[in-house]
C-alpha cells in the first residue's frame, strides 16, 4: 500500500519517531462467509484494512478501503472492537502506533478482486476456512460475528 501523502509530510518533520495513526479493519460478511485477502507484501491473510485520512470518518474509511482494495461496495453496520496494536517498526525505521477500529460490514455489491495491487488474492471464505490466518485477525472476525453486540475494547481499567 502506498504511504498516504499526509504521513509522508509528517515523516519529513518527525523522521522515524513513533507516529500515532488511526486505522480501520473492515470485517465484511456475505451470507455465512467473510471477505479476506492475501497481502502482496507479506503473504498474510487478513481482512480489508487501511489508514483513516485527515478529516475522514472512520466508517467511510472502511467503505473506501473495501472499494479500493477488493472492488466491493459495503455498508458499515457497527463498531465491533477498539484496540491499539503493538508498536510497528518498518524496515526503514519508521515507527507507528495504530489505534485499530474494527467494523462489522455487510456486502452490498461487486465481485471481489485484487483491485489496487495491495492484495494478491481476495474473496469470501467460510469461517472454517481461515486456518492460515493469524489469531489476531481471527479475533477481530469473532468479535464482529454477532450482529448487535456492543463494541469490545481493550484498556480503561485501573492499573
């Protein structure tokens, strides 16, 4: 995925220092299946995800990323999970602290395909067909399965 322009401009100012960013994960359901893609950069299977642009509503980011990465239109139904990912350090030294907002979404239209090159394969899989997916991704899906559960979150407890 190309680095968003606003991140490039920030990096010019702060170098590789930790940068807090908001990301979204779209857990998209169609019938009893979930939309997943295999990343081109590391081969990992995951849900559609991306970075919230300045001024963009996070739910709109989920819709945009599904169109950009998988060529599908979706409707965001609810927030399923809020958490901070462990600090990520890229090979060039850039450090990022992502707050990830996981949304349960429903498929509206379009046949999934690797639309922008970020994914090498994309499609709907049954929940029993996620064997090569990392546990953290499976957890996001599990928290989004229920249609009307309240959002889960990490933190917020006295230390």
